[in-house]
C-alpha cells in the first residue's frame, strides 16, 4: 500500500550538518521525495503542527526549539512508508533509540524526563515523521498546497511500487 508521510528535519539537524546523511538513508531505503521546502517554523505553524501537544508540560520548550532556526520539511512516499519511516527514525527519546536508527545514531541527548517549563532544555531529537495515515494527511495539508506535491517515476518503481 503506497503511503505518503510528512517529515521535518528540525533545527539541530541543519545546525549539525546532518541533512545529507539523513536524506541519503531515505533514498537508500527506496522512498521517493514528493515535495520539499526550507523554512523557518512560525509559532502559529508550531501550534498547528503540534496541536495535540499544546497542553503538555513540554510544549513551550518544543515550540522554542522548532521555531529557533530553519527546518527542512518534505514528503516521502513508498510502500507502507509511514511505519517504515517511523522505524527508521527510532524512539522519540534519543537515549532509547536503537543503534541503526537516525536518532539512535545521531541524537545523543541522554535525558528522558519531561521538561516542566520553557526554561528547560528541549528534547532535541533531530527529526519528526507522521505517526499514522490520518496524521500524515493532516500534516501534509498544513505544510503543502496540492500543487506543491509532485508524483513522478523513479528508476526502481517496478520494485517498490509507485
Ligand atoms: P516529534 O516526533 O516531532 O513529535 C512530538 C515532539 O514533542 C517530539 O518529537 C519531541 O520533540 C517532543 N516531545 C515528545 N515527548 C516529549 C517529552 N516527554 N519531553 C519533551 N519533549 C517531548
């Protein structure tokens, strides 16, 4: 089943020059880029994108983190892409992310507690990816207009489905 997922490379991914290495992993896995933009997340977009977290104690630190510096937002497609990408990025908590996952290999932050206010260090985990088909649909709508999303063929479509 072909699915599209919304991915965000958060400010720490750009500040640590990890963009190329992260995107390379997705290409290697046979995922297709359907849209991509370089942006700075506004507080309004953060509130839209993370609407389900607004009442959580860590929200303010999350907002400060994701709006602090530019991000790269993109759509990846592939067979069962949503679950596959979540497996590739690893556990939300970098300290719990398995070796071989993006967070397990590159995000070294050790804390596993929940910051109680905005003055605390945010949980810097490099990357976001949609958790479910409904979330992917909603997040894609938040970040891209239909005419910004492209379907096209790649050399190995016959193996991965399009
Ligand atoms: P992400 O995959 O973008 O989805 C929600 C984000 O909220 C998550 O990555 C983290 O950046 C942040 N987050 C989730 N849980 C916690 C937590 N317990 N403490 C701090 N930040 C969190």
